[in-house]
C-alpha cells in the first residue's frame, strides 16, 4: 500500500463523520470564501485539490466558469457528488485524484485552490511543483493552511499519539514563513499572506501566490 493509499484509507473511513461536523470558525471561513470569490472571475476555470466533501468547491462554483475538484478519498468525492446533485446552473466536476493525477485543461487553470490540505501532504515541494505545472502563466494559487508550528504545544504533541492509534492522519509541522519560502522556491510570487480567523490568533494562514513566468519574478 502506497502512502497515498494509506491517506485515502484514513479519509475514506472518516468521511461521513467529517461531513457531519461543523466548521469550527464559520466567520473566518466565510471571510476566506469572500476573499477567494473576489479573486476569481466568471470566465475562470479552477482546480481544487484536497476538496474533501466539496463544500468550498460548490460555494465557489456559481461565480466561475468551471471548477474541477479532486481528492484522494473516494468516500469524500462520493459525498461531494451527492451535494452537487442538489444544485443546478453550475459546472462542477469531482474526481478521485491526487495533484499529480488531477485532470488537466488546455492552457492550464486560471487558479488552483488548496484549502486545509498542504499540511496533510508528505512532500510539499513536489506538490507545489505539480500545482505550478497545472496553472497557466500568471495563474493563482489560493491556499489556507494550518501552520502547526504556530499551534499550541499540547496539540503538536498529541498528534503523533493520535496517529499511532489511527485517530489522526499524517500532519506536517511548518510555520507560515516556512510555507512562503517553499512557495518562492517552487516558482511562485507571494502576493498576500492574511489571517481571516475571528479569534485572537489564527494559525491558518491564507496565502495568495502567482505563478512566476520565470524565476526572476520571485521575491
């Protein structure tokens, strides 16, 4: 079993419980949605990776031309498709895929969304390179990612214990500045780094980055 298969198995098992859960900070999530909608246009074709049960994809879809939303979990995608069936007038396609196997479109995507997933991938450098390959020149990466290095120490200590008993997936530890540096190395120009949470401190960094046409465009 590959690492991706193991990750998919975890999320397949957790999918229904995940779908039934509430978003912890709905106000912060709505701010991120509003910011994302403001960055996209009605003519845009968008790829979302790690889409989970499709909540964000379906919220974004009415304002754009088309969204292709992917996840490694078959169970998550099945739930997303169930939700999509209840909606009309949108072009939303859901597929079981990793970023490396995500469907491609001619000329590339106008934007790639990666919400709450970059901390779950085992090789972020490879993931960021794959995202860049799927973007058209000047395309946008929009991501909101928990920076575990900025979270409470008890949470950081608890995650390995939870993983050991199958109660947590793989989770990587990095800071917001670490992620910004990795984006630069991968060929992105970071345009904005924001905190949208409604609490005093939000470790979930919202980053807007543009695909640099050449490495000289990096900060």
